[in-house]
C-alpha cells in the first residue's frame, strides 16, 4: 500500500471495495446535517465507541474475522469473498449509511463515474468523483443507500415493478460528488447535486488510522 496508485475509474472502483482489508482501527469524526458531529473509534472486527452530544457509548457487533479477498498487483481488492458482499460489515451507528461510509463497496459496480481527480483533503490523499447510480446499483441497504436515487427506491419500494413511480414531490439528485480517502477507502465526503434531500450529505474527518498489513 506504500506505492502511489494511479487514479482511474478502475482503481476508484477497486478502492471502494477494498476498505475492510486496508485498515484495522480508525479514529474519526462523522458530521451530518441531522446529527451534527459524532466522534468515533472503530476497531475491527466489531468494536465501535462513539461520542456525541448525548455522551459516550460502545456498540459491539458479532462480525467474525474476514476471509482473504483476491488482490490485484497494486494491492487493491479485485474481488471480494461472497460472504463479504453487503453481508459482513462494521457496527452500525444510526443507519446503514454509516456502515457504507466505512465500506463503500456499493460504489464499485453499476455506478457511472466522471470528473475524477486527486486532491488532498484534511492533509490526506483523496480521490474525488462525480457518481451517478445505474440500473444495477445495489446499495447495502435499500432504505438508506449512499446514492439515494430512483433506482434505489425502485428496488426498495417498487420491487422493481414496471411503471412504479415515487411519491409526488420527490426530486432525486442528478449526481453525487464523492471523495474516498486513498489510504483507508473510507468515504470522507458525499454531497448530493440537486434534489430535495440536502440532508444526504456528510463529511468524515480521519484523525488516525491503524493500517492493515497487506497479504500480497
């Protein structure tokens, strides 16, 4: 993980599926419009401590140790074990957006990417892209996807049926500006472009990360 990675659509997708194997512990602050700042300490597997305005608490999860993925020559994940596709994750805080922020596998397929750029954020190497979910977009949780869209609602509430329409007044974002921390694969910023849900945006500030030792 020490070599510099070139930014392409392919490496962006690979980074999005790599997070579970890139770090073992993370201290960060998660900021949303609804909940304000939440300071978090995550230790994999399955241990999360959070501190917000209401105090401090621990969230434990029975997640077991992860099986090894197939790695690419650059150290990113080429393919994940079947059990690690939306089924194993970090402890949840409030909703599954939090889990997907830590492991954004859902960005690795059926999402159109454009305007890719590498630009530091909070002193850390960060990859940015404009993302538009495609028809096959599969979020970890349909009711709280990273990329809220007609596609995610269609599968969650319309059962994929032809002719389904969202509730009157629903305006989906036309795209999302999204940033991945290169060292960890975590989503450090997400901003909807347009739409009626500005509350979908969030920021993650990484204070310290304990990196995993690459197996290949």
